C-alpha cells in the first residue's frame, strides 16, 4: 500500500473509532435517534471508503458468523407464519438487521486493544452521567430507598432500561477496578459501589439477580473463592432482612396453582401464570412461530393487549413462541458459541484475561435479567452487540492479529493453485 493510502487509512480508522465512542455514549440515552444514526451510518460509510482505499473486502474471521446466520434464517422464516407480516418485517429490519450491522461494523474496525478500551471508557463515562442525573433527581424529592414508587431511571427514559444498562456496565467497572493502579483503582471501586446502589434504586429484582450472577461468574473465573463465599452469605442475609414489598412487589406468598393471569396477588404470581400459558401455547404448536417481534404476542392473544403482560416476559419463551422451538435452539446455539469463544479467549489470554472474564459475566447477567423480562431489544441489544463485537475483535485481531480479506484470500488460493498446476 502506498504511503498516502496508509495515512488515509489511519485517518479513517481514527474517525471510525471516534464515531464508535460516540455511539456507545449515546445509545442508552433516550430520544437521541438522529445522533445514533449519524454515529452508526457515518462509520459504515467510512468503512466502505477504507475498503476502497485498501482494495480488499476487510472481514475479520470470527466464530459467530455461522450461528448468527442460522438464527437470522429462522427469524426471516418466521415472516411466513407471522400473525402480522408487516410488523414482523419491520422488526426483522429494525432489530435483527441493526444488530448484525453493528456487529459487523465494530468487529471489522477494532484494530487494537486500545480501541476496545476506548469503548469501555465511553460506557463508563455514560454510567457516571446517568448516575449523577439519577442521584440529583432522586434527592430532589422525598427519599425512601424502600419505596417502590421512588425509582431512578438515568437518562434512558425508564427505570427498567436503566437497570439493563447498569447490568451491562457494572462488570467493566469491576474489570477496571482490578486492572488499574492506585489511585485510579479507588475511583473505579467508588464508581462500582455507586452504580450498585443505583441498581438497587431501580427496584428491579431481576436486575439484582443478574448482578449476583455476574459477580459469581467473574469471581469464579478469577479464582476468588473466599470472595464468592462472602458474597453468598451476604445474599442470604439480604434476602432475610428485605421487606416483603421489595421481594414480592405485592402481597406476600406465591400460590402456583392460583397464579392465573387475572387473579394474581403479586408480580411473581403474574409471571408464573404468564409463563405457564406461553409454554402451553408453545407445546400446542412447537414449530410454528407467530412472527418475530415482541408485540406479535399481544396481536395473537388479544386478552393481553393493553396490559402489563403484553409479551412473555422472558427472552427465551418469546423467541420460542415467535420463531418456533427451532428458532430458540438456534439462539441457544449462538449463545453457546459466544460463551465458549469467550471462555477460550479467557484461557488463552494473559493481560486480557480479566477483560474476557468481565465480558463472560456480562453475557451471563444480561440473559439472567432477561429470564424475567424481554429486554433483548432496541438500544439494550445494540449496546450488547457493540461490546460482543469488541470482545470478539480483540480475540481475533489482538491475540491472533489477523485480517481476513475475501479478495486477498482468493488471490492467495489462485496463486497456490497455479503453482500446483505448473
């Protein structure tokens, strides 16, 4: 490559990196769609420009391409059995298409570990901004941390999405706290504790369970057995002292047999009744989906329309009823490949092992959170795929450091073939 082309490629890389930094910063902020689109499609155009300058189709080898393609195929197939084909088509384009685009864009434009660290920095700066805003609003009125009506929501537009953002960000606070020297380590410890407190103030039990799962996975991978034991004792103690309204979000007790949708005493019973109904419908037609998209549920089952139970409140049940069991299995295969790749990267890495441990904890916590709701959508899913792509890029390009160009690989194949023929 000519020197002028190298300078141009370097400038493109820096601009793309700045755009991805901005994308991570604004994704969790509500009502920023226009800015998000700029930070998404500008680096996409620059990536295409870089391909033209390098004269090769830049594509980093990664393990997720095949399982992601299989899952995508089942999502597209669900269009043909969709209860509302037009809605499903919009969801395929807006949800699946955007996530794949983000994955490919980030995966192919993270060139060094510093690029990945820059995205983590954007994530943590965002957490500080959300936290400061939340704390200001919370202490502007009456304060009672046990009052379920007093919740924090950051800049995300809602306490539920804010809890998911915190579940995504907190593992990297622990990673930075372990990886940084003093006094920076002290700053990240304080940031971690601050955001754990804010997570409690979202009053999302599923998010707190996700946090526990993240902590156990991270400590397990780091070999911190004493810390795991202390955490387990704290968890048991906390459950014992928490008020009933925090635990049940309603009247105390759970009667599985009486947990009908229209006759529940707390949100635990409502979830159980909804899950039983959903599993019954899946069992009745296991291979025929109702169409990709959460709102397909209420379009199919009108008794849930305009209620709080307008979808299955579980990502895996939602995928099973939307795509059929085959779609759920393809998604589980995708998660298996992702987690196995992260674990292999964790075992193979040296200085980056804590990074992979944090990412593994993040994936675990994110989908534990989604056992009780379905928040694998919109900016939460997009932010997740940014970080997945960064982790996979670090594995492929930093530890192995190899670009895979379709054209260059084909040319190499032809060269070997011509030599063999001669």
